[in-house]
C-alpha cells in the first residue's frame, strides 16, 4: 500500500481555528460499516448510540505546556517525550542553527541545553530549572497547539485543549476525540466507562516517513491499560474506543510502550466502535480509520464531510464508526 492511497482534498478554510462555544456542540458523522452508509448527526446524539453491555474507553492522558519559546522569540523548543529526568526528546526551530552544546534561555527560571541530534532531526535536550520542572513549565510553557492552528495560544486553550477527564500528565498533543465530552454527556451514556493512558507524542502526529505503508515504523509512545479496564473490556459486549490513541492502547500487546501502526488488513481484537476526529491526509491516524472502517467507506465519508463543510482536525467535528 502507498501512503498516497490515503489522501483527500481539504480546503484550508475547513480547518478549525477555534473551539466551539460549547464542548459538545460539534457535528458527528456516523459511519455504519455493516451497511456501508454514513449520516449526519450531532455529537449530542452520541449517548443514543450506546447500549447496555457497552464499555466506553477514554484516554485520560493530560496535556502539559510543552511548547517553549526562547526569550527573544526566535527559537521554539517543542518537547515531545521525557527520556530520563530533565532530559527530553524535542523538536526545535530553527533546527539548522541550533548546535550541540548551545543554551537557549526561556525565562529566568528555565533554560534548554541542546545535547544531540536524532535520525529525523529531533534533538535531545536538557532542561535546567530550579525546583519542580513541571511547575516551571506550567508558568512559562505554552499550550502545544498544532501548527495548522495559525494563531497564538490563549487562556481559553488551557481549558479547551484538554479533556474534562484528563488525569495523567504526559501528552504533548490532546487526544482530540475526547475533547467533545462534558461530564453531563458522559453520564447520559448507557455504558460502563473505562480508562487507559497513552501519552500522545510523535508516534501519533509525526508525518509518515516513506512511501510504502508496510515499511513505515512509528515512534514509540508510553501507555498503560489498567487491570480494571481489561476486566471491563472482557465483560463488555462491545468496546467503544474514544480516539485513535485509545484504539492503539487497547490493541497493543501488554507492555509499557507501543509503536503499533494499524493499517488496512490489521485485526482489531477489542475495538467494536470508534469515536474519532477528522485527521490529516496521509497520516497514520487516517490510515488507522481506514483500517477499521474500510478504506473506500472511510474516504467516501471524508469526501462527504468536506462537501458538507464539516470542521476538521483538533478543534473540529467528529466521526463515530460503528
């Protein structure tokens, strides 16, 4: 399979730049795999698609302010994964000008030292801060909005680029399907609620490198599927995974890190339905949706969403695949 097989045309004006006024106000395209159909609904209809015996699996990873701007605003450090202690994997801009050993001042409380360069341009860096590092990041870091949101982050993003059930700190991008839920809407669902933790990093949002799907390997991401979640899924008649990150967590073999890349032909052992946002063309996330829904049906649904002017990506509308 070619990466180019998972492409579609998207007008730039359909990329959502702001969250909706109400969390649960998004549109929802419902895709029925058995019937090969899709229909336009609202996310507030989601509880009506749940039934006794369902288990809804949420990713409770919490986003932290992982985007750091140099004091002169000419340098950006985007933390992607904690390695050991204060040593991190990061993406940096401008990459070519930042050399090993260089120090970037973020604030009076934080500086970043460049330690080395990775295979695909990522850097290893060491953060220097007095006291608790995450307390400092909360003060001086920025919400890691994706680059297709073409504006600075605001105080609103600190609330809205975070799920209401976020608990375990560690993600550098939001598990966006979960952004639509309110506590009230969750309470309306006729299902058990279970949690996994997959800390979103490069494995989720890094562009695919290569042309042949079967030859591509994703970056590893850490995850936990608690024993009580395993028991809940074993009891369930159907597991509804909220987001591609939840899918990857429950479909991965037991362990603490995953590089799982689900593409057409993959077997889904636990996932019976999936709620997901609309994803970038030629991304691993779109490939996963095609693997679950079927490539032809998924891409037809995406073309319909474009024609009907759905809002795309992180702050956009969603799709329920049943």
